[in-house]
C-alpha cells in the first residue's frame, strides 16, 4: 500500500524540487536520534542514515537533516534502510543557540507552518520567557500561536491574559485544557490542509498531553509535574513527527529548560516598542537618556512597562553575542563594562590600591 505524502505535508514546491532528481526517493524525516533517523516515503516508514559524502561535506550542524525536513535518499531493495543523500531547501527552520556554545545553532524542526508556543497557566507562567519563544518563532519563518495550557488549574485566566497583552501583540492566543478538552477544538483550526504544526515550550506544560488529545489516543508518554514547584519533568526526549487522524501533521519537541536565542529580528516580538521607536526624535535612539525619546515617554506615562524595555535590551545584547567567538564575546563585554582593556586595567589597579589601604 502506497503512502500519500500529501498527508504528511507534501507541497507542490517540494514535489517539484524532488522531480529534478528522479533517481532518488523523496522522504520526510519523522524522527532523529543523533545521526540515526526515521523517514517516511511512499513505501512507508524506514530507518535512515546519512551518506558518507553528505556527512563529510556538511559544513555546520544546520546542514544536516532534522525532524520535518524533506530529503532525497537511496533506498535498499528490501526497504529496510534509506541513505540520505541531500536535504531539500527548507520553507522554515526553527532553531535556538546551542547551550554552552557560541555561534552554533541547534535545529529543532524544519518546514513548519505554525508554531504552538505552549505555556501553562500555573507556576510555569512567565511573560519574559514567552518573549524569547516569540522571538525565536518569528525568526523561523513560521507563524507563532500562543497556547496557554492547564486552564482548568487557573482561577484568574482573564488576569493572566491581560498580563500578556503587550507580549502577544499581533499573535493569536488560545486558552485550553487537555484534561477537560476545552479549547482543543480551537487548535484544530490551525491543522487544516495537512499543515505542519510544531509544539514547543518548557517541560511539564502539557505538550505531549495535548498532542495525545489531537491524536485521539495515548501515543506519547506523559508524566505528572512536580507538586512542590509545578516544574515539569522531561518526558519527550527526542523530536517526533506524527500524522493526525483527521488532518495535519504535528511535531513534538523536548521541553526547553534553558532557551538561548540564536538570532533574529525583534520587531515582531516587540511590536509595541518598535512602533514607539519610530516616533523617537533621533533615528539611532537607544531609549535611555536621549531627548524626545517616545519609548521613555511611554514608560513615564505608564503606557509601557520598564521591565519590557529591559527584556528587549537583554535580548538585543544576547543576539549581538550569538555570532561571536569566545574571544570576541569577551572583548565585547570588556568594552561594554569598562570602555576598553586599558580602562579595565586601570579599574583593576585602582581596586587593588584600595584593598592595600
């Protein structure tokens, strides 16, 4: 029985690209375990590995396949193994900065149409974390949707929504509960025409539970959060692409305990600040002490939270460091705090003199 790849998100663009290499088999990556993969082709699911030439010519980790990628492969006659020869150009790519590294991106998913940013309405609720997720999502090329989970455990949903009004400007927000089923139907509206949706968020926010609801059965393993602090435990340990029985494809991802932004444009995630900045007297306004600063005027008038501006600046700084080497990053920090290495040495010598007194 042939598999209809359109049910797995195949688009006309991808089909045309694949037709240029008729000797190779088109497949989509459904699972990844380091350099071992599972892909789905017209013949069905099959284990896959990278071709040696492909592995050695890949310059960076982002050149390698990730879940959601469309790939061209050679398949053994017995359909027991596929060898990935190339990755087709991506429509979108979701990535974050690799933890503890600089200038290296960690791929999360590819060819995603919509990103469900899941945040629970319990103690996990954190507007600044959501700002980071939105920055990453907008940069991917996909459209973010904020999904507030565990509404059945929250007594002040309206208050929480009001607190996110600035953060979610221009973004759809869906409030739901996988336990009661409230709001789950609203999520289905984003899964029409076999579109691909990726679920991201911290551990324990209920991503896998929601996906099980959409699937109609318990496919993904779930665990209870810790009762002492509402923090989640990692259940999903690898990314996985799943076809829904009705329509659409979903990608489950492991919870992120540390989210470093790889890069991107803050204009959409901070649309309110961007709009105010256009009204500043100076085009290069840093929104600190310049006269005619519309951003500072909005803070003084109570129309903009000073913490939101601080978060904006923090993300700007973090992204400016993301493409630097360790030495460049250290020099940038010295320049920022002291004005240069000479000034740093003078400060250090001055402090030593004070200690000797």
